[in-house]
C-alpha cells in the first residue's frame, strides 16, 4: 500500500493528507507551522482504521434509526407485549451506540483517526 504523507494540526488534531501541510488548518485556521508530519507507522494506523471507523459510524446511525422506530412502536401502543419488545430494543439500541462510541474513542486515543 502506498501511503500519502499525513500532517496533524497540533492545535485541533485535524489530519491533512498531502505532500506538505496546508497553508492553514481547514478546521481551526491555525497556520502551516502548527502542523506536524505523521510518520509511516502512525500513518498506517490512520489508514488501516479508516474503514472500521466508518463502519462504527454507520452502526451508530443505524442504532439511531432503530431507536426512532421503537419510539414510534411504543407510541402506537398496540399491546403490552409489543410495547415491551420495542422498549427493550430501544434500550439495546442505546447500548449499541455507546459501545461503538467508546470504541471510536479508543481508536482516537491510539492515533487511529
């Protein structure tokens, strides 16, 4: 795998891909001098985790959709068994979201942006 150079803004953590750092940070506006080159081992972590981070975000979004559907089912209030199933699924959706968020935080702390 050919890796492009990566640069991290030392002010906000934004990661830029390119032969050199940008003139200013697209996130916080910090000048070029505030960027630090990310070397090969750490760059590999970032590239390798890119897809799994996207998958975690998709799961979080799907869990949000599931929670909203469960709320709708609870409001319909067809019968106690149905409502109970929706309430449990809504709670499980919250757990799924939090588990993925915690994993993303772990990735960030390990430099897997």
